[in-house]
C-alpha cells in the first residue's frame, strides 16, 4: 500500500481498492452550499479577477449537488470508509452550513447516522481567527465557527482511539483523563491557492492529531485539496494518504510538501 502520497483521482474509486487501510480520516469535504454557482462555474473557466465569481471555489468541481444527491454521496463514502478504517478508528469530519443552504450539513450527518454503521461520538467547535460576514442579511449572524464531527462506528462508541493521557487513578482503580475541551481556535486556512479558494487549516489539523492520532497511525484525507492534512501530518511525524480530483491541486500540494521537506519541518 502506498504511504505519504497524494493520489490524483476520485476518493470513491480509491476506497474500492481492497489493499487500502488507515487508522483515521481527517478531512474537510465540500459543503454543498454553493447555490449561486452554475454547473460550469470553475476557477479555470471564469475570470475571477473581475470579482464576478467570488463564490467559485475549485478548478475541477462545483459543489452544486441537490441535497438528496449530497446525502447519497456522503452515505456511499462512509460505507466505503467502513471497509478500510481499522478497528476503533475515527473520522474527523469538518463541515459547516451555508448562507443559502443551511440544511446540507445536518442532512448529511443524519444520513450517516441512519444509513451507515457510523454515529457521532463528539463534536468540536472550531473558532476561526476572522469571521465570514453575512452583512447583506438582516437576520443571520456573522459566522466565526465551523464544526468537526467526531464520527465512529456504532459498536466502537466506547472504544474508539484517542491519545488522551491519564491524569490520575482513583483508589477504586478508575482512571481519570486530562481535560481537553471541545473548542479549538485556529487560523481560517493556510493561505491562497489558485486552484482552491476554500483551503483548510493545517494548524487545526495538527491540533486534531494531538488529540486523536497515535504514533504509527495512518491518516487518510479523501479531499486533500492543497495538501493541508499532509502538511500537518508531516509536521507531526504521522503517515498519511490522500486523494484529490484536481491534477493541478495535486501538483500544487506536492510542490508545497517538497518545499516543506527541503526547508526542514518546523
């Protein structure tokens, strides 16, 4: 099995490979909130410099599925993850709702719970350093948080892995664990990428690794994008695998990783 590489291809096709296995998933999928975009509105066929297409996010993909198709895709993805995720593995799934489509996130999570072997064990609030204004709305608040759903198999609800340390042991033998609050503050993203306007935060991923990932684990990111999860794994000394539809984003991510390795991991 390949390790520490980003595969240019579809995550569904990749997960159908029986040789693939991993201990955790850390990812930020498309949110399916882009109702303003048309099916052809990608970064490679629109003139974003003119400011007409600020809602366009990716060079290869437009997140304009119907909510029904979005649920079906998410359920299919998690059924395949179930086949490849090792025992007591965890899926850290970053999502948010959109101004024009507030339902997609909740419907997708509900679809996972109702139609797969997975459930939500915990939820983390990610507070960004700067907010996304909804200044045109008379009644919607300005959003400064997103959510990381901690998703595990239903029969592993009490046994899924984390790296929490024992803080004390009572006379009865009961172990008490360190307090880690379900609130993380981290930068919005790792900066601009010409092929992805919705990049992820490696600082956030590093903090998630600290909580849930153990030495020797393999982390998989189905939507690797500009290489954020890979960068965080490299900095933490964790093995990774990634898939990404866009060839240009793959190249960008590989160059980013090469530069990090040449300059020395900090």
